[in-house]
């Protein structure tokens, strides 16, 4: 049996937090949003990846995208993010956003567009996760779920 991608549960909280810590990503707010996270589980039932979709009004903010380096390849990464996008659409989000300092071509390939500072919606700026935004460094990307 191969890897499994599933919705996270309470028992996944600590493994997700450890994975994020190893990737130097924020663990804030995960407890409140655990049911909005997906996990990638190895055949040995070890969590090797995660992504969250934090609700922000009618939209979703992709956060905490991590795949352990020994399990990462472009195909797995692409499949994982496409599943996360489909999950966001299934949950009824109108748009999906993400903050990134890298991987722009990867997300553009999937259909995300870079937003200019003036295009960033106020409700996104008001989200807790947006506090990690650094003007001129962090890029905000958006994808309308109508286009998937």
C-alpha cells in the first residue's frame, strides 16, 4: 500500500506540529483548525506531509504546506497541492490564497496568480496567519475555485 492523504484528526496534532517545527513554520492556530488540515501518511502510518486551509470569510488560506524532504518529489508535491485545492473547493471556498517566499513557478503551474499589494483583500490581511507577511519578501498568491 502506498501513501495515504486524509483529513487530519486531533491525534495528528503533535505529529503535525513536529513536522512544522522541523520546517521552521508557525504552529500557531493549528489546534483551532485541525479539521481543516490534510496529512500525508507513509505506508508505515507516519505523517510525512501536511497542508492546512484556514477559513478566512468565504475564502481559504493555504498554510503550513510541508512534505518531508526524503518523501518530496515534484509529482507527489503536485498531487498533494491539487488535492488540497480540490478539498478547498469542496468546502465551498470562493478563492484560495497562500503566502510564500519561494516556489512561485510551482504554484503558478497549478493556476495561482501573484497579487499586487493593493489587490490583497482586507479580510485576508486581518487573518492571524497574515501576520507572517513581509512586504517586498512574501508573495501573496490567489486562485479562484471557479477556475478548477
